[in-house]
């Protein structure tokens, strides 16, 4: 989507508007979209805040698109609360993420807020258009791939693909899963060269710091052989960092172009294959690592079980992946950049990661998240 998420700076820009409205206690402000917008994938994000200042009533907010009404998710907005001297726990914010597949190719959107002690407010109409693209071929997932429970709550959809939260283990997973052929074709040479590698280069320094932290966590569990296996190596830079620390590393990735790059540039021992077919269950590794890869794999339960079997006694499995309980998904829902149900098949909770490692016979040693809680890690040991 071509627009960007509103922020505190957006609120500051509206300060003059607020001063002009001091005699009108009911306020409705739209952060997203800020003007005419072209949607090139995913969802139409509608985001802002509404409140009746005198009564502290956040009101009822609806998004109206060509006459069809959608309820908005209410969220806390600490920036707004501080600016208006309101209780920071008051849900004055609102967010709606409308799947572009539900929209006409062109139309207009507005927001309406209704308060108990004031007339309804509405924003001006904003035009949008979206680029259709071909629908993704899918097959429905009937039960949770982590714990097997069939009870779930649909969280929403993006590009026609629904995601649901499991009632038992709280993992969020793609219900309308792309077919195996689509998933295999997605991780092509063009994807590696045009999407993956440029993104990696843009965050090279931050990623180097991140990988160093992960290796620090592995260090106390290193055996005499220092043998490490990585699931989903990408370009191989984590394994290169591990080798610089003295690890004897090997890895697998489904993207043949990524594997060829890692072999050529860093002389790494890599193989192009699905992860759950290449982990040697008799290898006796000191560590197996899945760093931002488990969310892409259709059967995390099978992959974790195979990884656990490949560890020596005392060896550790480290998983670092996307989280369903951080700021991004909690506030933006299906509009979160973490969401891409054709690729990120899972957003994990701590309970779902714990279920995966304990089912595989491992002992969880540590859980941690990044600052925003948008990524989560677990370190688990083979007894």
C-alpha cells in the first residue's frame, strides 16, 4: 500500500486543528489514508482516533466504503491520550484493515463516529483504487498445524487469504493456505535478487548485531565439535557469522538462488531442499537454528520434531520468528507488515512455541521478544 502509518508527528501536525476545535468536544481525526491511495496488495488500512473530550466517550466508529459499513477495531493511542490529557488506557484510536479483494477496483472511503452526547461526525470521502493481480490458489487448513485443535477465531483476511487464532495454543495461522506449487514458485531467483537481498543489505548492520546476540545465547551450549545446522539460511550470513565464532555450520534453504549465493560468496556447506527433508536425525548437532524461517514453513510441528531428533543430548534448538502478540499485529491487525498470509503462514505466541518444543521432547530454557514484541524467540535443550 502506498500510504504510511500515522504517528505522533501526524498528531502534532493536527495541533492547529485541535486548537480550532476547542469549542467542539467531539473530535474525529483520520491518519490513514491521508489522501487518495493506490492499494497494490494486502489491505486498505484505515486508522485514526475519535473521542468526545467532555464525556471521555470514544464513540462508535465505522468505516463506510461505497455504502458498505465495516466496524473498526478500537485501540489505545498513548500519543493522543497525552496530548488531550486523557486516561492512556482509553481506547480512543481505531483501526480497520479491509481486504482489497472485498473492494471494487475504484471507490471511496470515509469514517463515521457516533457519540452519546454529540452529533455524528464524518470525514470527507477519500478515493482509492487497487491493482487486482491474480488470486492465489489455496487449500483450506482444517485444524491448527501446531496443536491440532479445530476451534479458532478468524482474525481477518488479506489478499483473499484468511488467518485465524487457535483457541488452544494462540498461534495465528493461514486458513486459506497457498498450494505447495505456489509456495515453491514464490521463492524464486527473482524473489531472492529483487526482494530478499535488497532488504537484507538495507538492514545489514542491525542484522549483524542481532545475529551476534543469538550466537551469544548459543555459546554456553557449544560442544567440542561446535556443530550447527541452520533451517532457512537465505544468503547464509548468519552461518558466516557463526563460522567466524568457530562454529562448523551447515544449512538448508528452499531457494536455490540463495543457496548458490551462499556457496559462491561465503563457501558455505548449503543444500537446496525443503527443511523437513534435509535435517539429518542422526547428526548429533550442538545447535539447530531457525532464524526468521519457521513462519514460512507449512508444517512447523514436523520441522521442530526433526530438528530435536538431530540434536545431541544437551544440544539446543533456537527459534526466532514473528509474534502475534506484539505492537504491530495488536494495533494494526491484518494491515500489519508482519502479515502476509501467502508467505508468513504463522504468527507465533509463546504458548504455541512452547507447545512445539515440548511436543518434540525438548526443555524450554528461555523465551524472549524484541522491544516491540513483534518477534519472539525460544531456546530449548535436548535432555
